[in-house]
């Protein structure tokens, strides 16, 4: 398999993805502000970057600011710059992001977190194309296209007086909703292959491992609440942990503690737990099965084939036990009975 250099935001063939890209490409040519709305990890900054480079401003600066990474007190200075001595710590004159983005694009990520007083100054800058640095009376003219992004409900923030309605109107010439990964099932394996290739290249490997059918099924069936970022982490983790040609295991949740004791796992009948009579023997057996499966997975370094041998099971028997325990832990599902308990 050859490596590909296409950026991940340009990878996809699902209907939802293609429609989003069509709308993005169409509005990119119009010199107006655009608001991108999407869940965490869905690629809002990548979409904003693509929008800029498809616009007529593609050869001008593309400046970004993550508004969640700054304390509110520094937001105005970061956006508009400051004069020397205008506040404690202001050493020397400094340009802000608006000046740096002149004749280009300014991407404001997580714009819903900007303080209301700074929103007022942004609104004036958008309306009149001018502003003043903090601590200065000199007016500076700029020509900046704003691309903003958020995962918040900005109209509701306006109702709570946490976001200026006039500014929202100015920023929302077009509103693009990024499709979450759960709506892009046809793109999942393509993206997973892309991330596997990137991790293989980073590790200096000559070949890219192939996903087993079981792993492919899990990739397609998982809802991916963390979107592209979560998929990328899971795939890269699987590639670096596997030395062979096939990826047989995909750990989506890295916080599953393999060292959890039977007590902390809530296993009834463990050494430190006294039996409560009358017994629920079916629950006891289900709990013991879960405990032994966890122990076998830990001892085999989470290799299911080796774990099956430790339990004296065939691989198919192990998979059946694994699926039954997993289904029993899903909300609303009744635990399946062991085969001996079914009458």
C-alpha cells in the first residue's frame, strides 16, 4: 500500500461529507464571514483552513486564535494588540491578530467564549474595518475576513445575553454544519487507513498493517463521540502496539484499567466479599466470568487469541463470551444467562 498525502479534511465519499465540501467551496469564493459549527474533534480548524485556501485570499495570511486557550483579560490585547506600558506586563508595542491577518483571513475558534466587552470591539471592527490597539488612540484600518467556529448554540447564548446578537448576525452570512463522524459511515475505513499510514510512516515502517474484519466491524459500528480526533487516536494506538501485519485489536477507551481488582470491579463473591444469602448464583457466575476474562486479557497483554488459550477456550468461544459480557454492560440490556442456566 502506498502512502497518500491528501489532508484528512479532504478525505471522504459519504453524502454528508460531499455536501458539506460543496457548500464550503461555494461560500469560499464570497468575501463574507462564515460560521462553522461542529462537535468536538470534528475538524473545524481543518475546514476553516480549507475555506481560506479555496478563497481569493489564499496567498494572504491565515491567522488563527483558539479563544478557549486565553484568559478573558488577555483576549482584547491578543486580538487588537497593545502599546508599550498599556497594562502590567505590556513590554513594547505589539500587533494583534487582526493586524497580522490584514488582507487575509482570521480564524476564531470557540468564538462563543469571547467576553461580551471584547465582542463589542470585534463588532465595530467588522462594521467599520478599523480599531485601536489597547492603550492607543490611533485608528488602524484592516481588511480581514473572519471565519469563526464553535460547538455551542450561539442563538441561545444571545438569549442569555452572553453573545451579542448584532455580532452573530455579522458573522453568520453563511453557517456551515460539520457532519459528525457517526453520519459519515462510508468514510470511516478510508480515514482509518489514512491514520494508519501516517502512524506507520512516523514509526519508520515499510508496510502499513491491515485491519482485521473484526476491527473493521468495530470501527464502523462505534458512534465515535470524539469524532475524527477519537478515531485518529484509536487507530494510531492500534498501529504502534501491533508489530505484525494485521491489526487485531482496537482499544477505543484507553482508560480501562487492567489492574482493577475484583473488589473495585464490583465482583460479588470475591475474596474480600462475603456472600449474601440467599445467593443469586447466576449473577455470581456472570461476575466470575467477567473477572477471569479481565485477568486473562491483562496477562496476555490484551491479545484475544492468547487470552482464549489461558481460559481453555477456542477463539470462537472466547469471542462469544466477550460479546455476551459486553452486551450485558450496555444500558437497558439484560444479562444473558450462561448456557447451563438456560432451560
